[in-house]
C-alpha cells in the first residue's frame, strides 16, 4: 500500500482521482499539483455559460473541500521533471515532492496555427482565464472569426451569436465536425448555424493572419480576406506528454498506458486527455479521448488501481456538444465505419447507428432539441458494450424498443 501519492494535473481527472482515493479509505499523503491558481473546475462550460453569465469557474472541488479531505493542493506551479530513480517530482520553484505512486493528468493544450502565437486578438480556449479574455471581447456588433469547425469552434460561434456578434467560421475541410460526427448530423448543425446568421466558409485554408490597428485579418489561400476585431483558433488539441517523454515513459499519441491506466513505469499512471489506451471494444486499438466523462471515469478507476486494484478501463467513449437549443451526442467511434442505419425519434431528432461489416454496433450518434436523444444514446452505449449485432431493420424501426434489442 503506497504512503504518498502525487497527482500532476488538477483538472477533472486529477481531482476525481484524489477524491476517489479518500473515498476508498486511503489515509496516506495526497498532493494535487496544478499550473493554474484556481481550484479544480469543469471545462465544458467555458465555451458556453462561462462566456455568458458565469464569471467564476464551476468548481469540481473547492479548496475548502480539498482541505477537509486532507488533500494538499499546490496551484500556480509547474512540474519541470520527474526523477524516477528517487521517486520524486521537481517543481519549477525548486521544491521536490516524493511519491510512491504518481498520476499524470496533464491534459492537453490548444493547437495553434503553424508559425503563430496567441496574442490579444488571436485567442484560444482551454482555461477559465482564456474564457475571461474571450468574454471581454463579446461586445454586441463586434466581428468574431472562428478558425476551425469542430465542437469548440461551433459552441463559441453559437454563444457569440447569442451575444449579438457577427461570426465567421473558417473550416479547411469540406464539412463541419468531420473528425467527430457523420455528415448527416454535421449538415443539421451547419444549417442551424447558417439560420442563426453565422457565415461558414468550408474548404478554406488559412494562408496568413495579420493584426492591423484595431482589427485582425485572416487571409485565405484563395486570396480573400476575412476581417474582424478578434479571432479564436479551435483546430484541435495536443496532449501534454512532454514531461512523460522527458523521463523516458512510452509515448504514443499521448502518454501510453495499458488497460489499467498504468504507464511503462509500474509506479506511474496517467488519465484523461494526455494519455492513449487500448480500447477493448475496438480490438485493443489505441485511442486517446478528449472527453469529460472519460476523464472522470478514468480518474475514479485509477484510484483503485493505484491502491492495488486490477480493474481495466472498458467504458464506451461518449461525448456531446450543445449548440443553440440543439444537442448532439456520440457513443463509440462514429467516424470509423461506412455502414449506418437511421432511427427517427420525432420532432426532427434522430440517431445513426454505425456498424462493422459483420453487423456489430460500434457507434451511435444523434441530434435533437435538448435531451431528445439522451435516453436512446445511453441504450446504444449498452448495446455497443455488449457487442450486440441486432438487425439493421430493428435498429431503424422506431416501433421496436432499443431495450428489447438489449435484452435479446
């Protein structure tokens, strides 16, 4: 049984692991280290409510709660190195912390356009402070440019339209959310954004970005220029795996862990956006998830494994996005197959089931107003986990309950 556990990264995964350790009865020393001064907080609201009417971060664990649980929180510092031989981490202020077990929950950082750096008019969104910087520019009538048509970019576009800004979305691929959802769902969301007045430029690669006086100009490869007061780049994220690589841990699209969330060093674990793991339901294909639920579930699971457990992470990936009054949800990996069947749920809501050639369900994606697809996506998760192979006709029929397919 370890006596000292150090957690590097005070986001959802790290905070959930720290609290779960106490819930499991661990009485040793827990140190939670984060590079932000805030207490651990949720990131999903940053592109939505935090830009509208939530001036403070939505905390996962206030500092008082961490203190009450006897969890030492060290904020506003960075871990510069790991000494695996001495089992300690060295902070950028020179202080070292010894560990028996170490958890890396270092997250990811926004990908920036090549050759450019963040500035007052060229922004990214990852932290609460980033959200504050964007919120200060959400003045009705202002022009915002969003570079990237993924979840973050489109959520920002929807929020900015609510605030009365003129919004242009620039996407280099032929459609929106190409890496996350099938074309049929992307088309519904694209139509809604256009209906709300968002200008969407597809197959538009950025050639240059220039700041001029009180404007920013984004020049496209066709020579056209989009002007605005500011731009937000949302073109994906890069896993923060440098610390792991520096200390000799195996890295493969993030910190490589096994199904128990353990790295190539048996005393070091990793969870959340920073790590990749073998997904059992996809033939042990190594994947990396940038998902609120995965970070939470991995943090809970790894606490038990650091205390000697051997529970594998086998959860079905799940993600969602709220844009205007529409919500899309995805279970599994929806962009890995070509065979799909549609199930209509009424009032424009529908789910697409994605199947492998032999008929096994590997993903489901849906869209509708509010939580219209929530219950069916949850049942779809269970079908995916069970490696079910129902008929396409049954999946597509709204007269056949999904629960009956699960029972079968």
